C-alpha cells in the first residue's frame, strides 16, 4: 500500500509505468487492484508451473505453454509432480521460495488446500462465463473461486453392440438386459459396475433425492447429511436388488469388471472414460457409450463430476501473470488441443460443446452425462465419507437392511467429522 502523502505523485507516475511494463495489447490485461505497483505489473522472465506427471498430458501442455511463451515472452518452467503429491511438496517448497506460481489439482482437495493456506482465490472476471457452470461450482469454496478449471470427467454407460443393439435409456431397460443376458455360471453378465463403491453408486442415491452434504447457494452445510433420507434409502434398495437378483457378483472389482468386458462377456458396464482406450482396443467399432439410464421417477442419475484445475500458489510473486497464463491455457483453442492429445474432456464450455467432442461417439455419452451430474463436494469433511459409505455398501450387498446400515454410516461420518475438528 502507498502512503497517503505520496498518493498523487505515485498515481501520476503509474501512467508511464503501466504503459512501459504492461502486457502486449494482444494479451489479455491481467486484472487486479486499480492501484497496482510497478512491481505487481512487471512482466516476469518466467513462471514456474507444476504439471501432473503423465506423458500425454505433458505433451499436450508443452505445445500450449510454448504458444504462451511466443505470445508473451514469458518462459514456462515446467516441473512434473504427481498431482496427488503436489500439496505436500508445496507446503515445504512454498515457504522456502522454491514452489510454483501455478499447480494442478483435483477439485475435491480444494477445501484442504485453502485451510492450509496454500492457494489464493482467482478473479476470473468476464472469463468466468467461459467455463461450464458445473466446473465453476466445483472450484468455488466459501463463495470464492480457487481455480481455473481445465478438465471435467464423470462416468456413464459403455455397451457392447455385439450383445445389445442400443443403450439402455431407462433403468427398466437396464434391468431387462441384466435379466436376459446374465449367466453367472458362464461369467456372462448383462450389466456390471462397482456397485459397492460409493463413488459409482452415488448417482442412484442422488437421483431419488439423496445427497452427501446439503448445498445452499454453493455452500455446503456439513451438519446436514442426506445419506439416510428416503431417497438415499430407495437408491440403496435398488443397488441391493442387483446383488439379490444375481446380476452383480458380491466380489466385483474394477479388474474383474474390466476383464470380463474386454473379453466380450458383459453387455453394459458403468465406468469412466479412462477405460475408453482399453475397451476400444478390445471391442473396436462394437464399443459405444451413453449417459446413465433414467430412473423410474423420471430423473437422471446425478453422477459425481470431477474437475481438474489449475490453482494459484499463495507463495507466487507473479499472481496477475499467473492468472493470465491459466486463462490462456484453458481457452477454447487450447482446451481442444489438450483434448485431442491428452484425451480428457475440457471444462471450457465452448470446447466441451464443440463438434470435435460432440461428434466423437465414445466421448459424447460422457459429455452429455456431465450436464446431469454434480460436483463432488470440495470440503475437507468429504474425506470422512468414503470409508463409512464403502463399508455400508458392503453390508447392503450382503443383504443387510439398507436404512439401518445407512443410519449407522451417517452416525460414523458425523463422529469422524467431529473428531477431526472439521465442520466447526
């Protein structure tokens, strides 16, 4: 802050400084406080960016980062760090002045990151409207935007056209396929999914009115848990029927499901787009995708939507340019390039609805499902949900009373939240 005594002189000097040091006209002017200092506006020689340690992702980003350097003259120093290890490393490197300006995270970690003081909020300005509303909601915490979304993902339906001519549009259709195509003795199944995994089961709770934490105007009330309300119980009863009828084996795992599907023994599988490559290699043009089938109440199952997002390090000395960089990387053109090289769906709304994606038959089903999904809660309390709900689904698969089991799970979640000191 300037001293009031020198405010007028400094304001005059700023006119010349901003003209000399601001970004080129063909680069979006970084936004910030009207009373910027020369140090704040000075273009850095480089930005340090931590990227996820994945070869396809790194190749896509290398091309995009080079374009940013050509446009601005700012070099991008790329450091590959597994995104699940980045926050631990940042907590050590940031205070020592060795951290990044920008890092990359799954959105459900944002609450923990903010509580640790590792990230600053991002002012997207008018660019906020360029991203899908679901993606923006995912990176919003306590009413502030804490990331610039890059990728959105959810799960949906894969089906083998050798076994079924079209995707099941309703749950009734899916259950008919399960009944007609299942012969467990021959390892043949009409329908498989990881039905004891809460991540995949959640849409069948939410489609009937269940929820993890009540969400009002983008803010979660972690004291209001909706996993034992009437809708959640109905969803659990539906899931239990799959085991009871012998449609899904109790010992189902992702490896078992993927193995059977790639052998051509499964008509329909519910999983995510990360399996496209291996499924396509096995089934070729007999592989197809679709959104999740509509429930008997007419509602679309509300799958969890995950977002991978760029975040602004609280230790960055180049915050305005770091934000400018994140916007550039996630614009429509660069998002489409990233999709083409890395194979991940963009959070940029125009890119997500571009014909390159909507005309891709294997991506289109997941892109459609995203509009019915909801972001996975990004509050720290979410980490206390997975284990109790996973245990509950194991008991439900074995035939225990769903309402009683869910009641016990919710009590455990509440106790774990209280013991962790969160939710206060």
